[in-house]
């Protein structure tokens, strides 16, 4: 029998397989490194893209916050202007009423009675004046009570003042409420 030594062939096959294994291992390490590098680059790209989007959103939010503040300022200005307009409209609307009230005060003033001061707080008119006699003061109160623009006269004080030997005058203080002729009728309808 012939002796054949197969060990060197096996050794050579083993060396080739080892080289092949190492080259495949190096190739797998290179591919894995390449895949890790690509994954890192992809994730970094996505992170950068999201950061850019977040920065854009922050800038837009700042712009919108600025616009919201501007809108709030405009709304405050609008409210101020509306309040001013309401005051002006109230003044314009009350102007003829005040003239009418003064006209009524003159119309209800009997002869021998005069006013020294007239003041108004809200709908209440305070009047100070003088009269030749008490009957003229009561005549003034009756005429004010019968007026459409004046109601509920209230005499606060009457004082007799002598201004010499023969002249005697009465100084009086009173208050009267200013009303509108249409307002009394409207209140009567609402109560029914």
C-alpha cells in the first residue's frame, strides 16, 4: 500500500479557508462600518433637518407673538376710541336736552323770582335764588312740577332777608329733577 500524505493538502485548504474567512470578516467589518457610518450620517441629517424645522417654527412663533401683541394693542386702542366716541355721542345727544332744560327753567320762572346759582349733578338740578315773597317760591315750585322737563321740586331752605327799612326778600335753595317727556311715558308702559 502506498502511503499518501494528505496533511499538507488539508493544511493548505485550512490556510485558504482561513484567508477566505479573514477576507470575508474584513469585508463584513468594512460593510458594517460603512452601514454604521451611513446610519450616523442619515440620523445626523434628520436631526439637522428637524433642528432647522424647529428653528423655523420658533421664528414663526416669535412673529406670531409680535402680531398678537400688536393685535392686543389695536384692540385696546379700538376700545379707547369706542369709549371716546360713546362719550362724544352722549354729549352730542344731551346738548339739546340741556338747552331745553334751561329754557324750561326760564319758562317756569315767575315774576319777582330770580336765580343766583344753578348747578347740575346727574339728573338733579340745584337752584339758589331769591324771591319777593314765599307765595312766589311756591308758584315756582308748582310751575316746575307741571313742566314736562322738570319734576319733583324739593325746597331745601327759605330765609327771610331784610335789605333796608322796607325791602324784604326771601332767599331759597331747592332741587329739581330733570326728566325727558318721552322717558316718563316709556317707564309707565314698562310698568304695565
